[in-house]
């Protein structure tokens, strides 16, 4: 690469990075206010394009003393997990589980194939971890005690009770069209019954609700009450507790399914759908290109700027543009490698190099570039950057190692994508804290979080807190907020909600 090419690449990368910069001067607070406004609308109306603000019919929070053994099912944007969770009653649990990525064919199949796939996975789990239960179901079903199960289903459900909910729409990568409008829990129950399994699905919850319950169950002594459960993973979303009186869209029939004596209910906000109309959230050229190629264009627009399914894809789209402009991957080695499927994808039978395959670029790619670039900046070592891991992950994705200048330019873009994602993530968090007025009631409050981005994207949580300080919460408010990972949030949450469904929480 000549010096001139290097300069041109870096200049172009900086111009692209600028498109991911959020405006200054009160932008975050203004966006928080818009979030609160849109979420209040969602509590009062069922608006198909607004923030759904979905009632969960979960009204109790665990104390950490709960006990019991439950089967927990957990379907997310990437994996389906089947777990046996034992709540030990001292804020601790044990978990046996199998986890498998749901393959793209299933994600785009039909309801029958999908439900039967879930049934197969449950049987595989029982064969490994609970063979005696399977045998008893086969030989003496009448005397087999029913095993209670909770289902964490991480997609928007219109719930009318803790065990009733129809799918509103798919998000993330799913498109099983005939499942929309159907009650997933009931369909799975029928499948399990038809297989003669003595499993009783007593509750269905969102992963954010599971995270909220799990963090309440397991948080360290001394933390304030957990008021939000949130996910920054393949998708993003949050749940918090709202007084029933404010959920004015609930009808008398639905209110009849609220546990007696309760005056609040956990709301699954589905904040991924914040500002679908793009009043305040950014919408640069690359956001538009990305959205056009999703199964749900125009929906979950906030999520498409924040979560793990999308950050790698944004970078891939930009790489394609830079390559087509003759600025990136121009060496003979790169040009040759780009003719073939890359190592990570060759085994999937992909015939193209991952550069040209939509959704093939894992968010680990920008995360690694971002992490190494931050290390480099901290070491003030810009000319001798150590992109060791970036080189490796790029090799896995593309089949060659980009050169130092290319990695430096791409890291500038990755940092911009990551920072925008983390700063935007602060918006609904600040919105929920301010709207709940929790800081007026408690000295400190706690947030439970889960998901691959918050766990693995370098400095993601730190950047969220930086951004929170720029909202009305200020540094004093933010100092009174703790955030912790809710380990096994979806699995333990499913067990806790199965307990709640029995009226034991
Ligand atoms: C998507 C889903 C939502 C889920 C989130 C995190 O936004 O619609 O239900 O909680 O991803 O997994």
C-alpha cells in the first residue's frame, strides 16, 4: 500500500466513523425524554409501530430464598437451551443444560417443523440428564409426577396470562410466518403431550423478565432493589415493574389474571422498537442498507443500531463499500482469498466469501478491532498497533489477514459503531430509571443485565455509564446505580416464573 493509499483509506474511514457520531448538546437527554413519551403511549395503547410495553403477568419478585427443581426452556435469537434448574434457596442455583444454535432453516421454517424441533431437543436433553423420567413416562405415565417447566421465549408476545401469549411478530433473524398470532406455549404443550411426556409448561416469559427475576434472586447482599432486567445480546430489550394503575390498556378480563393482591406488573418494554418512526434515533446510509435486508424492515429500528445481530453486519456492509471503491483488501493475497469461502463459512457450504454474505460477520469482529484499538490508544502506541486477535478473527471470517493499515482504518469504524451502540443503550435505561422515580425511593438501585454484547464487547458497560452521566441522572444519580450480569438469566428466570405460576413467589 502506498502512503497515499494509506492516507486515503484512513481519511475515508474517519469520514464513515463520523456518520456514527451522535449529536452533542443535550441529544441524549432529549432522546431519553422521547423514549419516556413513547413508552407512556405504549402503556395506554396497543400501537403496532410503537414501543409495545407488553404486560407479563409477573407481579412478584424473588427474595433469593426460593427452592425447587424445574425444567427451563430458553429460545433466543441464536440458541435454544433446555435446562434443569435447581433453586437452592440461598441465592444460588445449579443448572444442567444443553444449548444448540438454531439453524437458519428452522428459523425460516413453519410452525409445525419449529415446534417439533423444540420437542426433539427437549427429548435429547432428557435422554442425557433425566433418562429415568423418560422411562417412567414411557412405562407408567399415570404415576409419573408432572415436571413443571417455564419457557423463556425472547420475542414479543401478546400475553393475557402468565401461561398464555400469542406471537406478535418475529424479531432478530426469525421468519416462521405461520407462527405469528399463535400461542407458542400451548402449541409446545400439545407437542409434549403427544409425545407422552409428563411436562407441564406453566409459564412463558421474555428473557428480560427472566433476567430481572434472576438478578433479584441472585444479586449480592448490599445491592439495592433490582428495578430493571435488560438484554444486550443478539437483540436488545428491557423489563421493569409498573403500577397497574398506569397500564391503562389492560382490560377487565386481563386484570382478572393478575395475581390477587398485586398492584404492579412487570412490563416487557420491547425497547428494540423504540422510535421505529425515526424521530430521534440516527439513520445513516449504512443503517438504511442494513434495514432493507432484514426480515422486518422498518421495525425494531433501535435494536438495529444497538445489538449483536447488527453490529458485525454494519461493519461488513462498510467493508464491501470500501472494497468496491478499491480502498480496502487490494493486495493480491486478499483478492485471491476473496474468491473462495472463508474458513469459518466453508463448512456451512457457503459458496461465496463471507465478505459478500449478509449476516456472516459476527459482532466479535468489530468487538475485537475495537478492543485492540483501545488497548493501543491506552498504550499510546499507534504506530505499532497490536492487532493480533483482529488479524486472527479476520482470517477466520475472510480467509486472509488484512494488513496493518487496513486493520487500523477498520478499527476506527468499529469503535464508532460500538460507541454509538453503547451510548444509545443508555437511553431506555435512563428512561426507565427516571420514569420509575426509583432514585427518589431508594438510596441505590440495581440493574440486571445479560447478553453477549454486554458481557463481551469491550467497555460496553463502561460506555453505557458514561452516556448515562450525560442524561438528567448526572454523575450523582449514576453513582447510585449498580449493574450486574444475571448469570443464566433466561434459564433461572424460567424456573422462577414456573414457581410464580404456582403462586409460590
Ligand atoms: C428482541 C426480542 C425481545 C428480546 C430481545 C433480546 O428484541 O423482540 O423479545 O427480549 O430481542 O433477546
